[in-house]
């Protein structure tokens, strides 16, 4: 929590991976710091924003494989190469 709070207090917006902190109180401290500094804190969900995961979700939601009840994914290595995308203007 301390590095996130320090970044917020330095004026940065912060992207955190879940869990955001070790305790609920630490997470609330991050939230309070962000509100006080008018900064954005975004919480990521492991691997859900990677390009190949986004494309897989689009495919599953397209209906091309019928109704999907559950998908289980196991990553045993480093996964595919993530290609960063430029920030939107």
C-alpha cells in the first residue's frame, strides 16, 4: 500500500493488480489518498486486459462455439508475448 500511496501523493494515477493491498484497511488508505489527491486508481484483474485474452473473450461472446457455460484457463509458463498498445489521445 505504501508505494501506491506515495505515487498518488507524488501526483501519479495508479494501476494496481489485485489484491490491492494486504488488508482492507490498507486498501481503504489507498482509496482515501486517491480521493484526497483527486487521482485515479484502477485495479486490474490478472490477465484480463492482455490482447490475446480480450480477443478470446470476443470470440467466446460471438456465439461461434455455442453457449459457453464455463472456461478454465491455466497458465503454466510465461504465456504469450504481450504487445503494448499506445495510449489513446
